[in-house]
C-alpha cells in the first residue's frame, strides 16, 4: 500500500500537464492514433485493431515480470466465467481492483492478445493493488442481465477467495470499460438484476461506459445492444443503468474519450448530471483528450499515467 499512498499524494496539477498521448507516443504512433481518431465511428472494429497495434508493444513494462499472474480461475460453471489475478510482490491485505472488459455485449475477452487488457491490471498491481480481470458470458447466448449477474458472481468469488492472493476482501473497486461499464453499473444499480451488491465494493470507475441502452440509427453498436437487451424502447430504458441513478450510493469516477463511440460521451455526462442532481454535487468526470474509445484503457502501463494517477487520487479516501 505504500506505493498507492505515494502516488496518490502527487499533485493533480502536475499530472494534468501530461494529459495528451502526443507527449508519450512516437510521432509515427501519434499520427496513426490521430488518423483513427478522426474517423473513429466509420469502422470501430478496424480502427480498434490499429489502436491495439499501437499500444500492445508499449504496455510490456519491465516490471510486469515481478507481478504474479494466475490465469483462468473459475468463478462459475460456464467456460467464460473465469478470471485472472495479478498480485504484486509481498501483497498483504492489498486493495482489489476488478476490471470488466468491453466488447459491445457480444464479443471481447479479458485478454485480447496477452497485452490488452492485461495492461490495466499490471498497472494497478504495480501501484499496490491486487488486480482481477474477469471474463463473462456474451450475447446472444447470454442476454440481459447475464453480464451483470456474472459480475455479481465474480465479486462474490473475489470477496470469498482473494485473501489467499494477498488481497483485502473488504476493499474492492469495480472498473468497467464500454459494455463492461454497463455491467458494473447494472450490477450496482438495477433492481432487475436480482442481486444485492457486495458490501466490500467501495467505489466504481466507469470508462467509456454504455450507461444508456438504445438502438438508435446512429449507434454503431445498435445490433449488439439489441442482441443483449432487445430492441423494445421501453424495455431498453428500464434496463439502462442511467434510469436507476438515484440508487447509486458509491463514489463514482466517469471517464470519456474525446473521440468516443457515438453517444457514449453524452450518456456519461448525462449520468453524471443526474447523479449530481441526486447528490447535490456531480461525481468525478474527465475527458481523455486525444484518445478514443479503446485507447482510454489501452494506454495503461505506458509512460502516460494521467488517468491512472487521477484514479489513485480519487480512490485514496475510500481505501
């Protein structure tokens, strides 16, 4: 925890000066990232592949070798109900960061290529956390609310078992990206899920999260949303995390990209505004300048640490 404490005390004004990937990427990589940013919603899958090509070599930090990695631990009976644990040397009652990957509800995995999204958990493990990267069932085979229910099942497993890896079962933070952010928010807020969030959950981090479910013509993932949650507007509204924002009792950090999947930035801001009306103060919200929907998480464990340091500052009072 000393590493977490030291980093979290660094000045955010110092960190804000590095809020641009252009300062940390080579000119060639920055040109490639800028090019996909400019046309992000034209072909998300193709542009995402470029982002992975840019960042995968950069996230292979030398200190990754010091992190004990245990892969594919079952937390349920389905083959996709498994998780990876990342433990720093000498971990003892360390806070636990649980990451839920994206993939538009119908695709994706906790480790795309052995680098992404492992990079997120390696970075947090290097800051003194136990990192847990979870897999979950996908639509259409596992429709709503399967993703949120799997998140619940994984959290229960973590609370019951993480001590053997050096984690503190009473200090769990949930971090979801894209569809994973939807699952995290639904797990915490939606009464239709049929579970009570574990009391060990101390905070939620929603990165480029889908907080409103809809199948609008401009939504590049409309078919994927329909495969998971249907296409009836009333049902989609009822199943949207943003509808249940008044049930939120956790500290929330929202991050959106400058070049976001269409509408997700607006939904993140709307969620924050609604939560602000309930609480009398808006939650933490940041926009990642120069980033897109994928690079908001793909950049973790590189020289660019602006978002990571803000997250440590945000989490410190609750851990």
